[in-house]
C-alpha cells in the first residue's frame, strides 16, 4: 500500500470522524437535546465544521493529492484506490475555492434567513422573508462565481448534490416527464375518487410505531446497527456504516404516515448500511448523490411499500392490530386508499402522481432566480400561477405556497430536483431488478425482501461514492437517468386503481 | 478587554467545544448507540481527544499564556480574568509535560487492561488482570516522572482530581476519621438491626422512574436544561451550563436505588447548571474538583434525601404510589430502613457509615503500590485482610473483592479518596448552611429547596473552577477539609436510628 495514500487516509479518517461527531450532535439536537442546549450546540457545530474545513483544505492535503494523482495515474479508474483519490480530489478542489470568510458570512446570513422564514411562514407573510431571500440569492451567485464558468450557472449548484449532472440534462428529463404527468393527473381527475376516510381515524401511536419498526426489520434494516427515534421531521443520519439511524414522527391526523416514513427512511438507511466497510473513514463513504439516495428511499416506500403484493402480506397483520379502524375495508380498498391521487398544496404530502410537478415548479423558479429573470418580490405570484397551471389549484396564502419549504432559507438552491430524479431512478432500477429477479412480486407477497436487498447492496449500495450518479445508473441499467420507466410505472399503477 | 485574552478565549472556546462534543459522544455511547457503533465511536473519540490535546498544548497557547501572566500580574487574583488565566496555565503546564507518545501508549495499555479486567471480574480470577495492572502501575509511575518531584509521588496523581491537595493532607484527614467510624460501626453492630424487607418488594419501574424525576424537579434541577435517560450506570455529564444531563438505571432487586441515584446525579447536575454562564467555553467551566462535586451529590442524596424532614414531605406521596408495598410501614420505619447500616463487600452499595472505610482501604493500597511497598500479586490477600480488619468481613472471591472497581483498569489511580472527601465536605458545608439558613429543616419538611439551592449556587456552584477545592472550602466554611462535621453528622443520625 502506498505510503502517501496511507497519509491521505489518516487525514481523511480524522475529517470523517469530525463530520460524524457533528452529525451526532445534529441528531441529538433533533431528538433528545433539552431546549436550553441550543445556543451551545450551535457553537459546537460551528467549531467542528471549522476544524473539519481547515483540515480538508490544508496545503498538506493538496500536496498529497497532487502526488497521489501522479502515483496512481495508470491505475484502473474503478479500483478503490483510484476512486478514493479522485473523489477526495474533487471534494478538495471544491472546498479550497470557497474562502472561509465567505463560509462565515454565509452562516450568519442563512441563520438570520432561517429565523425570518420561520416567522414569515407562521404569519404567512412573504414580505418578512423577502429581503433575506434576496441576500441568500446574492450569496448563491457569489458562490457560483468561485467556480469556473459552466454551461449554465445553475450547473455549479446542482453539482454539489448530483456530481456531474447538468442543468440541461435535468431540463431535458423533466421536459419529457411533465406532459405525461399532467396528462395522467387529468385522466385521474376525470374518474371517481377513491375512499380513504378509514385512514384518518384514531390509531394508537405506540402500535403504529411498532408496526412501522417491524416493517423496517423485515425489509432488512439492521437494528443492531441502527435505531428509530422521535423527531419533529423524519430523517436518516449516519456516523459509521455500523451506526445508521432514522427518525420518525406521529401525526394524529395522518397516523399511517408514520409507517410510510419508516419505510422511506429505512430505504436511506439500508443504503448507508450497505456501503463497503472498507470505505469507512474515507471520501467514498455515504451515498453517491441525493437522487440515488432518494431512489432507495422511494423504492422501499412506494415501489415496494405502496404495492399490492406488499400489502397482501402485511394487510392481514395490520388488520389484526387495527381491527376496528379497518373493519369492512378490503385489501383492494386499502391499497387504493394509500395510493389516492389528489392535487394538493404541500409538496411533502403529495402523492406519487403529483409529487414531481411540485419539484418542476421549484426547479423552474430556481433557475430563473439564478438567471436573474425573475425578481424575488414576484415569487409568490409566479408560484401561485404555476400551481394553477400544473396542478389546477391556487394556494390561499403564502404559508401554503412559496413559504412552505425550508430549503431556500438555509441557502440550499439546487437541491429540489434530486427528489424527482430519485423517483425516476427508483423506477428505472425497478425495471432492471424485475428482469434480474424472477418472481420478485411473489417474494414480496411472502414478506421476503432479502433477494431485493441483496441486489441493491451488490449493484448500488456497496459502491458508496465510487461512481457518479449518472455513471452508476448507466452501469446498472444500461442508460442514464430517463423518465420512461417512471411514466410506465405510474401509468400501469393508476390505470388499475382508477380504471383509466 | 485585553486583545490577548480574547485570543486565548477563542482557542479555549474551541477546546471546550471539542470536549463537549466528545462528552456527547460518550453520553450517546452509554444511552442510545446501537451495539454496532462501538468501534467507530472509539475512533471518533480518539480523534476529538487528539485534536483537543494538540490545541491545548500548542505553542500559540503557551506564548499567549506567558504574555497574559505578565499583563495580568497586578490584577486581583479573584477576578475572573486572573482566575481564567491561572487555571488555563495550570491545565497547559500539565498537558505539555505529558508526551503524546505516552498518551498513545497509555490508550493502548488501558484499553487492554480494561478488557482483561472485564474478563477477570466475570471469572473472578485476579491472575488474568494482574499482568495488566502491573503495566498500568508502570504507566502511572512514568506519568509521575514527567512532573517535578513532590512531597510524595502520589501527590502528582491526586492533584489531577483535587488540585492543590497533598497525600499527607488526605492521610491526616483519614487518620482522624478512621477510628471514629470503626467505633461507630461496632456500636451499631451491637444493636438490633432495622427491618427493610419492604424496600425489596416488587416496585413498578415506570412509577419509580417518574417519582425519582419529580424529586429532582422539586430540588431545582432544571429540566429545560437537562434530562434523565437510561444507562448501565448512573452518571452526570454536561455539554454546556444549559445542557447538563443525568442517567439512571432500575434494578428490580433494589428498586428504590433509582430514587437515590436520581438525587445523587441531580446534585452533580445542579452544580454544573449553577456555574457562572460567563465561564462557558473557558477553563473555568465545570466543578472545581471531584471531592467538591461529590459533596454536592452526596448532600442531596444523603444529607437531604435520607433525612427525616425530607421524607416527612415525600413519604405520604411515595405511599400513595406504592400503597401495597408500603402498607403498614410507618414514616419512622421507612426512614430507618433507607439508613440501614451493614458492613458489606461492595463499595457502591455501601451505606453512609461504612462507605468511607472502603475508600480508606483503596487509598492505602494505592499509596503502597506507588511507593513500591506492595507487589501487585499480593493485592488480593492484602485487600481481604484489610476488609476483615475494617469491616469485619472477608470477600468470598476476587470479583467481590479486589476486582470490584473499574478505576484501576483505566489507569485512574488517585481518584478514590475524592469520594470520601466529598462526604466530609458535604457535612462541613451542611453545618455552615444550617447556621446561615434558619429553619432549613422546616423548609425541607414542606418540600422547599430553593433557599438551600440558592445558597449552594452563591457559595459553591457559581465559582466553577475559580478556586481550588481547599481554598473554596476554607472560604465558605472557615476551615479546610476536616472530618469532624461528618463524624458529628453520622453520630447524631445513627444514635437516633440505632438508639446508641
């Protein structure tokens, strides 16, 4: 083993340890931290981030990487060593471009913007958030300026979440998708709506929680290397491939959402648990991109968890626990109810058929903001017009419109499209999986998920950040990210449910 | 404000953040971490410790401290600034003496010694632990060699836990205490034993837990800045004056131990919550020594929590929750039962009258080990002989004898005496408190603890590490640590309970 590579791994290990520590501090902040701890926690996180950034951008790392690039110039690019150096170098090149004064300024502006957003949303008053979002947009433009000119300025933002992905790629994909989805929603709207009142009855929280936990275990989420705790929002976070945790919540008005959130977060968690342990404490740890990550969570939540075969196995169990709530509700009625399509205002509550349209709307606005083609002050009006155009509904206020998402307040412009891309990738992988695994539906019907999880481990999980998302999808499915499989999936599913 | 002091505070703040992060990682390891996370957690903690140590021993800190000592040479030594510089300089002087290779070697040896101790204890076989303890003793002697010669080599070890305290001081204190305690125990042994069977009935865990929690709230432990979680052993840990947590456990065979552990840990926690918030992220944060810390935990657990006035208020409440278990048990009988004296083998289960003798035994052995006057191989025999001499009982095996405590396995030689000193300080403070607060018993009888907590905040807590323990005790009570108040306290209490 190369002496220099060992040196690099030593430093990468320390950076990884610092980042894992910060992640645990973040997890604690959302789960158990008493309210009083908030201010000190902010300082602790800032210090960890600062030291981690100092190490990641040190001259020592830069020099090592230069030398290693030469040393491994002839190595197989798909070897672990070459990948480790390539990804570490990419992270380094990005990190050194951003001056630490900018990072400090960004922290201050986004902290204030977040506070303003909370207030603006609670009062449903965009004008409170507007000056802060203007500053955030200036920040984002300044950030872009640190990088070499790309085909489109938005490319620089997107690349942080989807390495190698271009704005034009995403636009092309979405342009193929949009008309089909709009058409599908219209067709569904013309049909009789399905009944789902029984989903909104009173369900016992503890019983829902343990039903959800059991499903994640059956999926293959390893609880000796994970756990599920209560938090205001469901999320997944990891501190090692052997310590990957999820959180969940219970909403009395939507009790079974806890079950689907558990499947979703377990999908993320199984990805992280399945990464090659040899990548621990290197630049290759964690999933390769947000879209590929989302493909895993959405696959377990939707392709598996909202499928008929799945509930053929689990519905009798659910009915045993909630006999009175589900009295007289057939499997098919339950299946239809959990797949009800209804254009709605809030992205996070959207069904599979309408979800991507919420994303497309946001992507268009973000690109236009970065291009300077729309002014922040006009956002609410444009938002509402697009909602009307895509989904046929108009938000009654900004809280349920342009103010609903947290992302912009902390400067995350470029993030949203990964949600929709994740949906597409999930269906694209699913078609390939069903070619490779004969009788998968039958396995699912028996509550068996090990062949599926094994396939995902082998083809997706174990690689960590070794391959860029588009390359990984190409390698596994034979083509780059494409909307067709998702359109086929939606059309088949809803034709059955709504009798299209 | 001095420019250089600001620079020092900046660095101290970062060191404090790193240490707080490490403490949270340690808390998580004991409370929620899934088993799989252990190995990665060890690496994360090692990295945080390494970076913290690098910062704490940097030339920059050394230079700043030298300059600040000159700049503040004429300042009031009791000013916050002077104290901050003094304590930071003490920490620095200690840290730079210990080479980092030694720290690395120590980590390896004590990790192995800990594993050997776990095995030795489970098999009750001292020979498994013996070679490791020999290495630990060599480490300890090497550690001592890094420091200037003291009156006694053990002074160097003691100073890490009780700054400024000398071995001779502790020996003098214990020599005054030992005959009185032995005499008291003999007198008690001649009396009729109290009845406590009702303490060992079946109690509902959840109810015990919430009763314990309620008591800590009534004491004044602030749950908006703290919480109580389950862990294998009760402990207190803090990440800020505004985030001070305790842990607890439930042992079915000794159900009410949970209540007393909660009082004990809340005593530690209220100390940390009461430190001047201006000391946050400086060298003055945390309690001044282990003995003073223990004086706080033992005061709330014993002086308050095992007193008759306390249970005059709480016993009717306890009886309401555990009506069947305590049926026919009078307040006085309950009070006697929770104060039962009985020489026993295990330190952590010892009552107030016998506890200090367990400590004295350990101190004598440690000093003799450091002096080279006893060989490790003879420890079990000497241990058993001393148990016979002090407590009149002989351990049937090493697990219940010389192997019972974890401390030596991780190299903590010098620690034990602080437990006994804490008991003494608690009684010494208590006499002063009862001079200052008239009718304190009556307040306690009404469940009022705010005057008491206010006194402790003002006289002890707020100072953090500003004063050395002996100086603090002197300042508050008019004399250095002395055994007389504790002897008076025990004699009065047990004369009543056992009719001496």
